[in-house]
């Protein structure tokens, strides 16, 4: 029991550090996430030449013309996620920090100092609820992680084929290792403090300290409070972002650059198919088919020189629909 409590306190102290950062005026997690993303997302030649993608010379041309900018979509997505995550009220952030300080003090058997911190936390939580009685799940931490493997569509097909073979031959660990290459995503993990439960644990621990003066009992109650914290994840496939970026780049080209526009649309189409093979669009088959079909129509129009701005706008709106659904597909992780 003692070991369990100690581990929980350690985790809570770590989380408190993140919360303190997130409560500031500038979110350093955004900068950290962008550093994680600093891997070329268009290095499709990394595994050798592939007919499914633009070759190195073509991509270097597009980069030199400013048609595809490395990481632009990843950075935009990170900013979008950050902007959509509400900041915790100052009283909630401070109250959480006070409870975690109390836990550390209780580990040291400093009952008097812990009681002062719990009194402070209770006062802060009460103040927050009086300001906004509708508070329920308050975001206290946002962690963004980017995994980006340079992989082609043909690579993905071969990996899935080999993985199925390995699994049939009863090699699950080798299968898991092989399938890791198909993981190309931005994962946004948001941690929430449940205001209907966590402050109750704080209040209960305070009362236990006042009446029983026993650090271990109050600490156990605070650990129970930590266990009420809720975590959710949003997963955004990098290949979908690359496809979106390619369509956006194509839409900015002059009509005379038909070949360049078609190449970019082909890139978008292949990236969507890659996302499908990676397993990210299994639950969005309707949206995938619509996007793939619309890109094909657009390629024909570009070839005939009949493309107009509204055609691109229509395709971009389909991407926004898919993006909205991906963002709504939150998974509870605890």
C-alpha cells in the first residue's frame, strides 16, 4: 500500500509540473511538440524509389517553389489542438498544485503544513465553483506527441502482408514490431480534473486531518482523488495532413502549371490511401471514398484546364469534415 501511494504521489508531482506550465500565458508544450515533429514528412524516397510518390528531384522542385513546406500542416494542427483546449481557471490550477504539495508533505508526516495546503486548495476550489457553477471536467494538462515514419504506400502494403503472415505463424511480438512502422500520427492527450469529485476528496482529506491527525489516512484519500482524473486522446494521422497540405499547395498554383497540380493531387490521393492502409480511416470509409473520388475528378479537370477555385474549395470542405470527425473521435484512456 505504501509503495502504491508513493508512486501515485510521484506521478501527481510530475503532472503538477505540467499543469503549472500549461496555466501560463504561453504554452511551452506547443513548442516542444513542434520540436518532436522536426522530421521531414515528405522524405518518401527514404525507403527507395516508389512509383506511388513523387521522386526526390520533383519534391526538391516543389520545395524550392514553396509549394510544399515541411511540417506546415503538423504545426497548424498542433496550434489548432492547443487553441481548442480551454485553459483551466487559475483557482483550479492553484488548488490542484496545493493538493499535490499536501501529498508530498503528508509523505514526510508534516501534518500541520499539509493541512494548510489542503485548506488553501479547498478555498480555491470553492471560489472557482462560485465563479462558474457549471464547471465539470476542467482541462489541466495537454500533451502532444508526433510520430512520423517515412513510409510509402507500397511499403505499407508489404508491411501488412508480412504482418499477417507472421501472426498466422504465431509470432505476435514480431508482428507488433513490424506494425510500428504504420504508426504515423499526432496524439493529443488531454487530462481533466473532475470538479464534481476531486474537490470532494480534498475536503474529505482535510476533515480527516483535522479530526484524526493521521497522515496515511488523508494521503490515501488524496490518492483516491487523483484516480478520478480523466484522460482522453485524439489521434490525427500525419498522412491525412500531408494530403491536405498537397491539395492546398495545388490550389495556389497558376492554371498553366497543370502537371505540377496533377502531381500534387496524385500525392494527396496516395497519402489518403496510405492512411487507409495504416488503419486510420477504417471508421471513416465514407469520407475516404468521397475525398478519393473528388480528387480524381479534380485531376481530370486540371488536365483539361477547366479547374476553378470553387472546385478546390469543395475538396477542402470535405477535408474539414473528415478533420472535424477525427477531432470528435476522442478516446478515454483511463
